[in-house]
C-alpha cells in the first residue's frame, strides 16, 4: 500500500485521542493534558520502533505475501523489498505526526495538520522530478521522497505545537494511565477499520502484481496525482469536523451539529466534484506533464492516465467518507464505520476479480472507486436512519447547482483539449486545461448562484466549517 493510505490509521487514532485529550484539557488543564499526550507519545515511540525493526528484518516475507506476482521476477522482487524498507520509516513518522495533530486539533489549531498532507504530495512530486536523474530508478526517488516528506510533516506539526505552548517531550517513561487505557480501548474498532482498509489495498496490489508488468507502477503514479486534492481537502475537512462536532454534541447543540455537517458536505462537494471532473477530462496531459520522462514513456503515461480517470471517479466519495465518519466518531461510535468498511472490502474484492481480466489495472482502480462510493453511501444512509444527518434547505438547493456547474466546466475543458494543437508541450497543455477549468467552474458556479469565491475564501480561512461557502442561502 502507498504511504498515503496510513490515513485510516491516523483517523482511527484521532477519533480515540482527540475526545480524551480535549476532556482532560477542559477538566484538568494544559499541564495534565500535556502529561497524557507525552506518555502516549512515549508508548507509541516504543512500539513503533519495535514494529519498524521487525518489518525491516522480515520485509522479503511481507512482499511475498503482498505481491506474490513479483516472485517470478527476482530483480523486481528485490527492488520491491528495498524500496518498501525505505518507505517503511514513514510509518513511525506519520503516527507521531497524528499524535501532535490531535493535540493541535483539540486546541482549535487546524492549519499545520491540514497543510501537512499537501506538503507530502508536493514533496513527492518534487522528489520524482529532482532526484530521479541521480538515483537508480524513479522508484528510489519516490521512496526517499516519502521519507523526507514524513520528516517535514512531523517538523511542521511539532513547530506548530511548540508555538501553541504544547511542545511534547517524547522521552518520558511510557505508562498505561487510565486515560491512555481509555484511548487504546477506543482505538480497537478504529484499528480494525484501518486493518480493513489495508486489506482492501493489499487486495489491489496482489491482483495488480499478477497483471501486465508495470501495472503496480501505473496505479501508484495515478494514485499520487489523485492523492493531491484528496490530501488537501479530505484531511482538512476530517481534521476540522471531529472536534467541532464533538464540542456541539457535548454541549447539547444538536442543531449546530446538523448545520456543521451540512456545511461540511457542501464544502466537500464544492471542492472535490470539479477536481474529479478536471482530473478525468485532463488526465492525459496532467500525467504526461508530471511523469513522462526517461523510462516512463508515452505508453506508460497513457496507462497511468487511464487509471487516474478511474480513481477520479471516486474522489468525491473518498472525501465524503472523511466528512461522514467524524459524525460517528464524535458520538463515540467507532464500530459502525468498521462494519461498513468490511462491506466495502467485500465489494472491492468482488469487483477486482470481475474487472481484472476485462479492464486490467484500470479495473483495479475502478473497483476501488466504486467501493468508496459504497462506503460513503452506507455511512450517509446510517446517519440519516439514526437521525444524525438531515440535509437542510440550503444544502438541497446548492448541491444540484454544483453538479451542473461541474458538468459545464467539464464540457468546456474537454472541448478545449480537442482543439489544442497536438504538438503543444505537455506542461503548457496541462496548465491551460487546469486554468480554464478553474475559471469555467468559478464562473458557472457564480452564474448559477451555487457559491461566490469571496464566501469560499472566507470559509477556508476560518477554523471551523460552521458556515459554508455556498452563497445566497434561502
């Protein structure tokens, strides 16, 4: 699985840690809260060190299970072991980042934690372009880029915590205090859910390893592009919603909780739907501009672009899951998302088997997107059934207009792509399509009364999604 997929584990940790830390902060003060966070961090550092050491030793056996198709090619197998050993150092870094992000979220400081995934993806792109000429393969550039991005993410949130007066010392003696036991108990369903996600991803890699040579790489490069908006939007919304919803519910403000969730849904659709459509209609130029050089030729670029289109179809669903899940976590329910996640794994596995011979690696990406929509749909259905989510008048009015604005934007970008000369440089072609797409969606959205850019910017500057971007509510 790619490092970006540790998000499930981070989400489960935050779902358990943030309410416990916030409760101690409110009841006993900053000193007691810091003590709890430091002891939790020391415990995490201990078991993560042991886990990393075991993973480095037994990585050949792990790869043999995760990618059995590589066993027939000793060089490919050895390369996979080497690169996975490098990227595994990201695991302890991102887990400690999650701890400090949880502290910042509880203090209503969301900027650093939300920006960290953005820098992860940008650093990976920069490493691919800048380091590839100096390393044996592009895979080495990405692997070291993952490690460097993990260091940068941890540094970002640590500096932010220090500025907030909550710098953590992780060399404390680990202790299973009652609050830490409570966090660990609450994490069990979430960790199971993260395990379900990893099973989903392992199924994808296993099946892709049996397909045409290069399939795993095509999926990885496509996933890197799709993860850029997903990391920016999904992480930011999920990070901000959990403490806000938990606070409203703790204070008995059910109407405010409903309103917050509605605004989160609006913002998710506003930011992801045009991204998904834009990635789909401009996939070829985008992938070519970012990756097409050296051994990654036009055929490889086209194969990755096809996978990107399939991943883009699921982008809104991936982010909506990040919006819906906090509505369960804020109520102390971490088991329902796990049960739904298990159902999505079954869907993913069935579709992978159905699509692999017909669609190859694109079928793997498409199965992932369909499973994400099943996940989001079931979460929404359960929230509605329990009375925890009711789409208000404003949300019902705005969502169809956002869909229409996206369709108009996609039509314009598709037409422009057909009109641009074939000899135009890939980077210029991609820049033109993205620029026209953003402008077209903004103009269409304003004309339809779906939103106003000023309101969007005001909302994004706020710390919480209490009043969302779409304008002219009625």
